[in-house]
């Protein structure tokens, strides 16, 4: 057998670029490297090189797709210096492990970085102005996540805002909260949001007006902007800002631009959060189903209860399934723990195909696997469904008598 080391981030990124360049060449796609801006509704100027070697070319296009992504939101007054106070882009360019860390912002990026450092035994304090983390995720799963964060020694300051960041006598940054508390650490990672990287595009000449965070509004079916010949896809249009959905958005935009049939996009896309531990979700949360007036029953499996989980020494992690009481259909899957972002696709397929709880009850799963958690969670829900159906029949019998 062979032992292999993890591939460094830079090598992975380089490999992805090489694959894309190969695909462009194979499909006859011309590429230009440079910074583009609109000089007319159909005309772009592309600047490349630097200094005396700088040059600019103009390119005319009948259709344009904007996929410039986002950049960190950097409010005025925050003393970013690339060493003690950093945004997420600055950190990835020169990563280092600090002796202590304050992460400002409990969104996906902030949580991913915070949990990685906590796993390295770095004392981490997370500051988030909202009372709950990851409000779009299932609350029970997030509660499980928060418990693990605290159990691993992370300090959470929820419902707290950073008023300002100062430098202490020891040259370490101090986050002063709006309630007067002070958080001192060797490094501050500021991850309180991102903005569309549209400032340099000169969108005014096209009639497109980005919102206050630089994001572009589009038709959700065709991804056309307010200028019908210009499309936008990816993080620059906002939620859900996932690599997987961004690729599908770009594909749909290209199909519409070239008068091809639009791909049938699934309504249930998976969300993956690569924190420690991983979280992944697809479909309705229990809270969203109840807000819609759908009566649901839920089932839960704990990884430690599965043989594979025991073999792996997994002490935490759950699979939660949400079923419609009336139709027995699977409405949502919510997972936290080892391999969550891989396991979620089983549930995604069942939801898209209209499957019910009976799929999990009647089919076998490889043993031992963590995927067996689907069957365990389904049986957990089925026990309550069966009890409820029996109680309804008994009540009807008494009523008839």
C-alpha cells in the first residue's frame, strides 16, 4: 500500500486551473487574462500586464456573463494590516497559526476558520451580532454544533457587536464590543460578510445598478440582469453562494444566451459547511416546514450508535430526517459530523425523486457504514408515525362506539 500526504491548497488550486484551461482549449474557448471593465453596453476593455508592459484591448460581445465573485467586506475604521488584523483573503495568502484568535462574524467562512484553529488547540473567541449561528440551518443540528464548539473550548460571544478594534500596549489587537467588553488576542480575523467584486466593472454604462453590497440582481430562471444581454452567476448574485450552485447557474445562463433549452435545476440543492465538524443540509428544516403549515415527524440517528461510528471512535454527529406526516415523503435531511457533505446526497436523491420513509425502511444499507444512519433515523421516525396512526385509529373507534 502507499501512504500519501495531503495535497497543499496551492497545488489543488493550480490543478483546478490547469483542468479549466485544458477544457477551454479542448472546446475552442478563447481566454484573456486581465482586468475587464465595461466601456459600453456591448464593449469591454481588458487591461493586462503592469507598469510599462501594461496593455489594453477592447472586446465586443453580443452576450456577457459576469461571474466575478465576491471580496471581503472591509468597513471603515477596522485597522486591517495583513498581520494582526486580517480579512479571509489576506489570511489565505500568508497563513500562520497564532497563539490566540478572535474571529469577528459567525457566518460560514468565520465558522470554518474558527473551528479549524480550535482543532489546532488555538484559543478562539467568536463574535457574532445575531443570537443564533447559521439561522438557515436546522436549529436542532445547530444546537448540537454549538455544544461541540463550546466542548472544544471555543468562546462564543453571541448577540455581540464589535464597536472598534484597537492595538494594545503589547501590540496585540483588542476588540472592544458595543457593551464595553474587551477581547484581546494575537490575531483578529474579520469575516463579517462579503461584497460583490463589481466596483471596478463600470456597470453604470450598462444600466445595471448593484445593491449596497455590490451584488447584482438577476432573473432566477435565466440569470439575466436588468440589461437583457448581460447575465450574472455565482457569488456575485448572492445566496446561496456555493461553488456547486454557481456552476449550475453559469450553465443555465450559457444555455439561455445560446438559445439552448434551460437545464432542469433541482429545487433542493445541498448546503455544505466545511467546519470541524462538517454540516450539510438539503430540503426543508423542521422549522421551515412548520412555518409553511406542514405537519412533520422527525427521526434522528447518532453516529456513535452505528457500528461504523463505533469503529471510527466517533462520539458525536447526527443524521436528522424530516418527513411529511400526511404523505410520508422525505422533506429534509440535516447532518452534522464525519462525512456529512458526502452523506447528504443520499437524501437529496430521495427528496428529488419523491421518496417516502418506506424507501429507508424497506432497503438495505451497507454494513458497517455511516450511511446506515439513514435507516436508523427512519426507523426512529417510523416508530412515532406508527404510534400516531394507531392512536388515530383507536380514537376513531371510540368515537364510532
